[in-house]
């Protein structure tokens, strides 16, 4: 099998209290595909359910947040390849805060 250079696909899993706080991705469009459990994706204030076999498209430049609604929530995040993740980014800090049980203050 050949490895592609144009696409990233990441399997993301959360427990019932996990999620990713509100943030805006200015770089790439993203497709989310439910793998297991139940969760929700809020895109520019509009809530969409995400379950196994369902797909949600998130255009670049819009705010989004993701929240688990079950103990076994997992999804694939698929997007055009971009540079390496910068661990100091605000969105990644929000992931740690949401996992720690803090509420999302809505800031971007």
C-alpha cells in the first residue's frame, strides 16, 4: 500500500465528559465521520448530532466545538494535510481544559 501525502485522517476518542472546546480552524475544511457512540458538533452555533456512520462537514473559517454524549464516542477527522500541530495552540489548550471538566467560556 502506498502512503499518500495529501490527506490526514485521525481517530479521536472521548469519554462521556470529553470534547474539544470552541475554536476556529482557518487552514482546512474538515470532514468528521462518526465511528462509535454519540456526540455533537456545534458549527457556528448550530448543533449537529454525530453517530456511527454519520458525516459532518466543517468548512474552514467557522467556529466549531465537539462534545461526547456517550462513554464510547469516537470519530474520524479527515482533512487536507497541513503543518505539524503546535501544542501551544489555543484549541489544544481548550481540549485539555474540557477534559479537565472546565466549561467553555466561548472565547476563541
